[in-house]
C-alpha cells in the first residue's frame, strides 16, 4: 500500500525512512520539502538523492484532499469544502485579521456528541479523519495562500481545532497532527497559537496535558449540570465538577496561564443574568479570583433544525458585563464569514453543497467562487 507522508510526524517519517534504509536526516529534508515548501512531487525535491526519490515514488505519496469548492466572504474569510470520500465532506476556514491569520480545521466528518445548538452535531457522526487528512487542511491552506498572496513567509499564524468534530474523540490521529503543526521543520507554530477546543472529554484532557499541551478551549455553554446535560449530552458522562477539575489540572501544563471557556449565547436558554452569576460562582469555586480562565461568548449562529435563537446583542453585552465585573476577562466573538456559512457551528460539510453552489452564488453576490478542484500547491509555481 502506498503510504501518505502527510500521515507522519517527524518521528514517524524517520521510522518510515529507516524502513527504506535511509538515515533520519533524510526524513528531516523530506519533511521540510513537504511542509515548509508545499512540495507534493518527489521530482521537485532537488537535494534528495535521485535513488531515494525513485524509491519513494514506488511506496509513498503526498496525498492532498479533494477540493470541492472555495467560498470567499466579503470580510476576507475563506471556506474550503473537501471531499473525504463515502459521501462525506469536511470544511476548513481561514480567518484573516490584521495581526494574524487563523485556520479553523476539522477533526472528524460529523460529530457523535450531538450538541443541540451545533449543525455538525445534528448531522451525526461519519468517521474520524486520519492525521494526513487533518494536516492536509493546513498544508493546502498555507501553501495555497502563500501562492495566491505571493508571500514567501508564513501566512497562517494560528490554528484552532474548532471546525467539524470533537478533536479529543479522535485523539490518536490528532496528536501527530498537532506535532506536525508545532515542529520547527514543518509549520513551527507556538503551542500558544495552536488551540484544541473540546466539549469536555475529561480523561483525554489529562492525556493532552501530558503528551502535547497546547492552548485549551472548553465548550462550557451552561453553568449547571441540569442545563449542560440538555445542551451538551456528554455532560452526563463527564459532569461539570469533573470537567472543572480537569481544567485546573491542565493549567499546570498549559502554554498559557488560563483556559478559555466558550459559551454559545442562546436566547432564553442560557443567557439570563442568573446564568452569568452562576458561572461566576462556578469558576470561583475552582480558583480564587477567577483569573484562571477567560470567557469567549459566541453569538449563536442559527440553523433551522435547532429550534433555537441567538440572544440579542444587548443580552450578550449584559451577560458579558456581569462576568467582567466579577473580574473574569470576557470577549464577545465577532462573527466572521457568516455570508458563506463559515461561522461557528455552521459547518455541516454537507456534500449536497456541491449541487447547491450555483443556486447560492445567485443569492449571495458577495461570493467569489473559484473552481479549484485540482489546485494543489506546487513548489514551482510559488
Ligand atoms: N467539538 C469541539 C470543537 C468544534 S465546535 C467543541 O465542541 O469544542 C467549535 C465551537 O463552536 C464550540 O465552542 C461550539 O460550541 C461552537 N458552536 C457549535 N455550534 C455553534 C453554533 N451554531 N453557533 C455558535 N457556536 C457554535
Ligand atoms: Fe460536536 Fe463540538 Fe458540535 Fe458539540 S459543538 S456537536 S462537540 S462539533
């Protein structure tokens, strides 16, 4: 079977090369060609011995994802839809800001957690992505953007695992992908700039602390077990007390000295002043002064099947005020890419998108659609 070299972190690639009778430094060269230069053809890797290039051609490839569509929002956000086979598609979103470029990547096709307010959750679980499929999103986006922006240096400075899926339910494939993101021979991102977002798989939070501590975001969404059981069904397995204790343990390893709590604002469900007050009490119970965490309030992005509504801006502001008056750093997430359904929780990865594209362009004039089905970054073109 042909090995996909995007599946390996550097140690894995070194073992693969050793299997071919090659030294570790060859793996470093190969790794740099793939991730730093975006090469997918062994012929382009000019400083590798010809004999090695020929050997590699017989047993390995750099397998990109099949791009279905690209949507560019009026605010510069780009959403890519990739076909991962079997009728499944995943989405990746690039969010440019003045001082950084953030890539939001998916870890699963669908999600098994089934949160009430999330369209990925409503879609159900299809399968875990492989390490190669996770890293291919960054590989593609970074080199595609460099090529199109005509930049030699890094474009993506931050990665957030906040796309489709629950990353900690695909732990074994996510960890090598994180290692590739952090590796100086690949993307060289700092641990503070790589964020895993989780609905709260407690044992995996502890494992992550031990094996690859990156920035942690926890999707809280409710201050009490009764409400959280309803919104995030996983809470029945790992209730708030266990989750909060895991967050406190994580702090000893975290690259930042706080945990981010994400909180999706749902009108009349979890957005009342008493909910904010209960949150203050909750975080104080687990750490004096409540300075060990930050809150990120996410305006709910509605989708028809949810039957839920977003809180009004005034309600969100009032909620934020209660938290910040209690000394908790609180931000309200700016919605990006809404016109292309790229905002949080709108990623449904629906393959039917393919047929809806034309219809949507007609509706949304701010979109630019580029047919990029075969667009793979190539070293020669950069
Ligand atoms: N499964 C992980 C990561 C992916 S979801 C997690 O749940 O953390 C990324 C973030 O988007 C989470 O905080 C999630 O709660 C939020 N989200 C999901 N659906 C949303 C929606 N419809 N509107 C706003 N935020 C949503
Ligand atoms: Fe899954 Fe996260 Fe969506 Fe919940 S919010 S269903 S954990 S992707």
